[in-house]
C-alpha cells in the first residue's frame, strides 16, 4: 500500500497549476488537483482572455471612425448590445474551462471540485460546495491559488458599492459613466475598453503618473493618447468615500471636491490568494504583501511543499506561471533543479493604444549606473495620417554605450503586443544595435522603425 494518496496534489487549477499537474501526470505520477471554481484560473476566467475579447469588441467604434476617412461613408458603430457580448463571452470561457479540465483528465490527473486547506504538512482537507469534507494525503504539494483583487478597507462605502475587475465581465448592463480608481495596467485597460464601448470614463490615480514601473516616456505617451481619445485622466487625486445616491455614485475626493458616476471600478491592486489555506498548520507565514515566500526553485520552507504563480508575487504573468510550473516539475520529479530566469521578460498592456515592453526602462539603466544611449521616435501611422488623425506611435530603444547591446525596447501603438514578442527574442539574445540596424526593414510597416532608428536622443 502506498504511504500517500497522491504523489502530487495541486491546490488551484489556473494556468500554472494545470501545467504542473499535466506534466507530472504524464510522468506516470498519481496527481490530484483541487479547484473550488472552474479550471482556468484568473487568466481564462477573470483576466487576460475575457478582457482581450472586450478589447476586440471595444475597438470597432474607432475602426468605424477610420472607415469613414477611407470612404466607407455608411459605416456605423452601434448600437452595442452588451448582453449579447457578455453571454457569448461567458459561453467561450465555459468552453475554454472545459478544455482545461479535459486536458487534465486526458493526462491522467484527477480533478476535484473542492476547496483545499492544510491539515498538516502532508494532509489536506477538501471541502466541496455542498459542505462535504474528506482528508487526503500527498507526498508533494503545490500551491497555485493565484491572486485576487481587493477593495480598500479605509474608504467608506467602497466595500458596499465598489466594483473589482472580477465583476466587470458580468455587469447586468453597461453604465453610462464609469469612474476607475487606480493607475496600473488593469485600470488603463478597462479605461480603454469601456470608453470604446461608449461609456464616459474618468480615471483617478493618486500618483503623479499612471503605470508606475513603466518607462516614463511610455507613461506620458499613453496618458496623452488616452486624453486624445476622450478619456479623462486625473492624477494626484484619490477618492476618500463613496456614497450611493439617486443620481449615481457620489465620489468624495481628497481635494474636497466630489465627482459622480454610475459605477466605480477599483483597479488599485491585487493580492496573493492565501486566505483559507490554513498555512498556520504548516508554519508558513506570508510576507508583508501576503505572498508565500519561496526560494529560486519555488520551494517553501518545507522541501516537499512548493508554490508558483501569483500567490508568490514574483512576476505576476500567466506565461511566467507556466514557466515556473515547468521548472517545478523538473526540480521535484526529474532530479533536475531548475530555476526560471526572470530577466528580460516581454509583456504587453492591452490599453488603447497598446503597450509592449521588454528589458530595462531608462530609469533602471540610470539607477544601475549604465552609460546608455536612447533612440526613439513618435510618428503617425500611414492609416492615421490618411484620415489626418492625431494619434502617434511611440518607439524607444535603450542601448548600452559600451557593448552596443539593446537593453530595453518600449512601444506604444497598434499591435504593440505582437511586436514586443519578437523584439523580446532579440533582447533576450542580447543582440547589439548594429544587428538591429543590419536587419532589413519590412516596408511599409510601423515595425520597420525599430530597425531604422539612427539618431541618438540628445
């Protein structure tokens, strides 16, 4: 008789947990996966996938504007039927979740619809939605519970009336006006989406510039582009109270003024989802951000208990969680200790316009004491110039003066997310600016600017 019920038990069936479970099961290990919602996790059910569908839907109104300039005089944008989109979106998410489940089962893993909590270092209590409990044992345990949006506790009325990103995909109807609190990628993405769907959007952010941590030129350029589209961006201001009135949500601001909106979305942060795991039972204490501390191999203080993905708050991106899962399986089951390399990871923000970024920001290069050159450009695309539009594409390369290696690439403009994937290969490979210059341009494209930038910024 086996000493444990499972060789591996995974808590959470998001992107990281599913990949780890599948790979381990394919090795012939007995694998169990507990998921209290549906398999898929934040990305598939409440994040990048449904939000990208919303981005697609919201872009049509701007495309109609462009169509008029290109001669399609009878093109129309509306009316937009939110309920039709919402229901179609949910049906697609159900389909994707079922694929996740099917892939787990096909690999040989057991999917258990239950909440999992620690009883001790090798035992978990599984609680079904109906309230039934059972205890299982596992030789190795992987925590992959992800993250969760939170509402600020200090702001009166927010807990009762504030929305988080989770609720945005299932609104009963579109509001006519929306206030968004926050300046990160979730905030700017929803600002663009809702504006594109015809909602009057105001974004409130307590900092001086939106998108803290991004290159300053990128932050400025996106803010200008959002304003150009009609999105109101108010920085250095913060809501202090929220009250529901007959006229809508009254927002009290820290400068003594008030604002009014039909709904208020708080996109001011996410935190690791550790509540209910009973980590005290195994002596694991989350850090000051609520994350589970792990070493470079994703091990906790217990050598047989690991954690990956957003619950560790290292780099909260779906592809990173998947890479961490692969490294975990190599380390735990293939006698090949593997740590994922977090350097030069490309990422996209599906704001409108999009952002693509990889490598160092200018501030990071300066702080590191690196002597660097900047090559950058702002230009109208052919499509925009044709209709005499004002929107600009921004591109920036940061280059090490001594080695000529391209340290960072930053793009704001249409399809920046697609462009940065390929630029990421070059940055990861530490290619030199001379090699970018030697690459033949593809004409006419916006991407050709990346290999034709010749003049250093003064």
